[in-house]
C-alpha cells in the first residue's frame, strides 16, 4: 500500500490578468482582476511500493471553488517536480493574520524566498540573465518586499504574510512569487538556471 497523501493546496485557474502598475499600494481601488474560470485541488502524495523506493508526485484531482481575491498567472521556472503552483492559504482580507502564500512542487525541506511587488511582469523576465523567470517587477515597482517560506518533505511550501487590520487596504493589488534552489543531494537539480534556481507561477492578490 502506498503511504497517505502528504498535503494539499488549492490552485485557481484563471485567465491571465493584464499588466497593472499600481503606483501606490495604498492608492485608489484598481480594476478588478479577471474572473476565475475554474479551480483544481492539488494533492501531493508519496507513491511507491514496499519493494521499491518512494517518489513524490503531484496528482490533480477534483475541481473546487477558487479563493476570492487571488489569481495565478505565468509559468515560472519549473524544477524536477514540474511547475511550481501557487495560491494563498486563505482569502486576502483586511485583518487576516493567518494569510500566507502556498506553493507546490518546490524543493523539499527548503527555505524559500517570497517576493511581493505592486507591478507584475505577466510574460516573465529572465532575471539578471540567471535563467530564472520572475513575474514580479523588481525595478518598475514602488513597493518591493520579501518574506520567508518553508517547504515540507513533499515540496509543499507556505510563507506567512499577515494582512494588517487597516480598511484603507481594501482594493489594493499586489503580485507575489516564490523562489527556491534545487538541492543536488535530493536529486532536485533539473532547473537549467544558475545554482538550480526555480520559481513559482505569479499570483495576483487583491485585498478584500
């Protein structure tokens, strides 16, 4: 019998949002992002037999409702497990102290870097020629911040990012992405980027 599933994350599928430059994260309410068309629950399981090694895989299962206020876009730079999916742990609402960014297919048991800006690069850019794709515009933004995220043995990661209880934040739009480094000792050096860098899809966040 294969061991039970290790973790889940809900990844909404949407039309790609337009490139939106929000001059001030605390400014007027921006245009609403495209409506989500569907969502997929991603379940990470350990598959194997008692006579052979186990391998972490990602299984796409049933559709479920998408979280309001978040929408993924872009492709990022995949690693050995494939594209790094991205979503939020809960809706981005004012005063949500439990808010954070979740990802799948990241390097296992790793410290990850989360980035947040107020300008997106929907098509993605090869950052500094390192071979890793960024969907957050570090040079065109007036807001750039970082946060730590950590992955479990199956490559499911989470980075806490609490939202202050400030009503003026309603309607603010930001864009988030998670980066990691593939570890040769874990057989996770499939990325062609410098030092095995990988990056998730981008995530549009509209505070509710």
